[in-house]
C-alpha cells in the first residue's frame, strides 16, 4: 500500500479495533461504532488501514457488518488468544482427555446451534441451544455409534496400558451427565456442567444471549457467533481432521437428525 | 484333529471367546455388590458386620428401577427413605441414624462417587484378532445420575443393573412379558401365590423396561422432528405400542380379577396377605400401562407443535461445513489422542478474544463503595472422607535388617547364638532382638517355601542342650548354620 494515510486515520482505525474488542457492543447501539462500520465498508483505504493495524496487534478481521460489528480473531500466539488453561483450570492440571472434552463440548454447542449447513450460511438464522439439548444430542450420537459397534460385533474396550486409544464417544458416554458431590453441589466434571460452562462462557464473549432457564439454560446465538464459527472455528477443526485423513462427504442437507427405529 | 492347522485352533479360540467375554463382563457387574460385603468391616462409623450389604444394594437397585418412569427416576433421599425399613429389619437394635448412614454408603458405592466417571472399570483378558492374548478394560455403571428440567439430580438404574437384577435383557421384552404373564396365570390357578408374586414382580420390571425404551424413542422425536418419517414409520410404531398396551391392559385386568377372587376366597391369613400384595403389584402394572398410553396419544400432538415451532428458513445460499456430520461425528469416532487436535482447534477458533483487563480507577472506586456481600457464617457441612487406617510402622529399620542379614550370612561354619548376639549388641542395642527373632524362626524353617522360591540355602537353628548365658534373653544356646536345599530330595543338610 503506497497511499499516504493521515496519522489521524491510524488513530481512528485503532479506536475502531478497540470497539470491536468489546464483544457485546453493537454498531446499532453506538453511533460512533456504526459510523466506523459504514466507513470500513465504503472507504477501501480505511478498511486496509484497519486490517493492517489489526494484523500488527496479532488479530485478523473476520467480518464487519452492522449486525455483527467488527469481528476479530486472534492469530496463533497472539496476546489475545484464549488458552484452554485459562478457560478451565481443571483442564490445565489434568490430562488431555479433559481438554479434549471441553473442545468437544464447544463443537457440540455449535453443531446444535446450526444443525444444517444452510443455517450456518444464512445470515439471518438465529439458533437456539440449551444445556439439555447439547448433552442429549452428543449422547444420542454416542449411542448410535455404540449400536453400530455392537452390530459390527467389535470389541472396543481399550487396552489396559493404552487408555488414550479409546474412542472419544465412549469417553463422553461414560462421563455422567450430572452428578452430585458429597455436599450436594453439581460436580464440575459431569457433562452437563461442562456444557453449562461453555454456554455461559460464550454468552460472556457476546456469542450467545440467554433467553430463559428452561432445559438447564436456553440461549440464542448472535450473528457474531455465526461468523466466528463459519469463518474460523469450523475451518480450523476441518483442517485438523484433514490432517488426520478423516474426510466425511455429506449431501449438504445436514446430518443431525432423529434416528431411525432400527437403531433404537 | 492333529491335521488341524494353527489357524483352525485360533478360530476355535475366537468362537469360545465371545461367550467367555460375555460371561466375564456379567461376572464383573456383580463385583461391586460382593465388594460391599468385603469392605464393610472397614467402615469407621459403625460395626457394619451385621448388615448384609449385597441385600441392601439389591433393595436400592429395585427401588430405583421401580420408580423409573417417563420423566425422571428417583431422587437420592426418596430411595434412602424407602430402603430404611429393610435395613432396620436387619439390625433393629441399632440407631436410625446409623441405618441411614449405611444406606447412603451403599448408595454412594453403587454410584461409585469417588471416581470421575462415576462408574466401575474392570480389566479382562481375551484373544485379539491376531490370536494374541491381551488385557482390555470394561467400563460399566449400576446407578447413573441425571438432571431433570429443574436441574435436580435423580437416579436411574443402568442396563447393566437391570441385567444383574433380572438377568434376561437379551431376550425380547414383549415375549418375556407374555411368558411371565402366562406363568403367573397358571401359578394362580394352582394356588402357588409366592411364586406368582415373583413372576408378577418380574412382569413389572419388564414393563418398566419397555416404557423406558418408548420414552427414548419419543424423546428422539421431540428433539428433532425434521427427518423423522411421520408418514409411515412413527404411526406404525405408535400403533404397535398402543396394541401392546391394550393387550397387556386386558390381560392384566383379567389377572387382577383372578387374584382378587383368590384373595377374597382365601382363608389362610398368610395366603390372603400375599394375594393382597400381588393385587398391588398388578395394579401398579396397569397404572404404568395407562401412563404409557397417555404418552402415546400425546405423541402426535407433540409432532404438530414441534413442526409449528420449527418453521424453517429458506433454501441454502452457500455451502458451508456440516458441523454435526463433518466435524462432531468424525471427531467422536477418533481416539482420545487424535480427537484432541480438532477439538482443541475448534475451541481456539470459536472462543473469541481474551481482552487483557486494565485496572481503571472508576472500577476500583465502584468496588470499594459496593456493599459487602452477605455471607453465612457457616459454609455448609464438610463431607467426611472415608479414610483407611495407616499401615503399622516397621519395628526395625531397613539398615537393621541389612546388618542382621550380614551377621546371618554364615559361610561354612555354624555359630553359637550367644556369639551372634554379642556381635550384634556391639553395633546396635536393638539389633539382638531382631537377630533373636530370626534365629527362633530358623528353628523350624519353611523348607517347602524355600524350594518353591528357588532358594539354594536356608537358615537352620539346632538345639544341642547348651544353655544360653545372656543378660537380656534366656533359653537354649542354639547352633545356627546355613543348610543347602536341593529340590530333588527336598532335604536340607547342616553344612
């Protein structure tokens, strides 16, 4: 970029980015923010300047619109990156099984929020998730896998000396969905508690907003979450799966559905 | 037979294996119950040997299974309250508080509260696909804890537990129930009421199991209406279930009339009482059928309501990843080690930004002037941990054992006990005591054990009539020597 930009514009771009870092602030509610979004979309130089400033900070601009505001993502090793250790102190001290389960729960939340590929693509779609739904959907998937394994008459019991080779769905299915500690509180490592933690965390990040308490807590998604999942998270996870050589081809109509009776 | 190659014998082993693994797993499911009785002596709050823990465990599983209905199971306190009379019958002279503690202990052990998964894990051995022996882990649960819509935790019995109870989960539920009912009808005609009670109870368990399966089906329907085949599949299913309910209802009403007559006609008080119990059980079965029927009738309405609620948006505009089919499903099928990659990547991408917080004066002031949150003085009851008594401390240190070994490592010549004691006393005043004990043990050495362990020498002490002159100890001044052990003759000769 060889255009000379006024120094004042650099300050404006930086200010715009700080607004984008407040996850629950929306352009519709803040006049200045709305102006910046409009300028970003109309003024190419300002857009490039904003992108450059963001890159310098270790951020990438995922999207910018009146509905979502400026959606930023942390690049690898960035100061703004959220580490699993910060997310769950328990996951930091325990083995990778715990981290894996937390990641899986986040994946399941997104899968329930956007059950069909079309929902993820449709900008006006608003998903609803509840703690109960997320846990139930994963458990159902685990049960179907269990029945498939039973039908194939495979023994999937893991080797005594290699517990990490156990299938993920078995680990999830075995974890209790809710458990009371001896003094009557909910145990934090039960799956419903993990889902609840994930939903509350996403709400704090401005990705979900709570609409009620039924089903253990019901939330609706925000356009910001849609962008985050569509533009970044899903691609990253997909790339990891590609590296492992796991490619699943679907027909584009979504595969999350009620099961047929012969698997019940 | 001798012509059979190695592969033939491996295939035969694999055939045997299947049944073997099933039996090993079934055996493992009873393990926790046996375990209760072996561990009860270690309880510190009471002398629990009078309680038959396995019986209490069966009572608890029974109570949980019986209270399992459509929406939820039993909560902990209700189950405890129901088994208390039974525990009180086992030990009527103990305090009610102790009965409750025992009940809670058994319940917690059935859930296995201490473990992360709240289940049990046993290892078993089997032959792998390549014919090699390998050790595998089998996980199972007896009671599981679930949360209902209000977030309250309640209990359900697992399939394994129902298996332990009824022992016939593999068979078709419906036919098992019909068989049980025919058996019941016959028994009542012949007047064998106590057998009839067992059969009626079994019929009730089968009913509960059937209801549980239907509950799952309805729940799946309610969760996602979109791709369920409501044209043929589900109506057929509901029809079949309704037919079943009608048939059972008719059969059980007939049986009920039959037993009522038996009850009214019976003159012997014991038989009359049993018939009355039976009437209650069958009435409960009928109630359960009615409940099931009500749910079946609601199912269609649920479908229509869900369809209205789930009005769908327009056709897709662009292709994206299918989160469930392309990400969650494949990830679930990976091993734990592999799944950490995609799951972690999704979390990193989907969690958003961590914004470092900077202290602002405004916030500090607000924090300082905020009224202090009121707290209770007491933070609730502290759970009492189950502790095992520590092992007894060793009387003699490792160093003392080594020195005693050195002293007793006699080359060829046997020595007098007095000489050994004197030498030991010179180094350590406590050592003679250890030495004496070891020499006394050598008066009658365990030759058989030495041979099994493959020792080639054993310590032998012989009394030749000399008296021991010692300030601390009295008795015979033994001759101590090493004897060679040879396994053919199994005899030792004093060297």
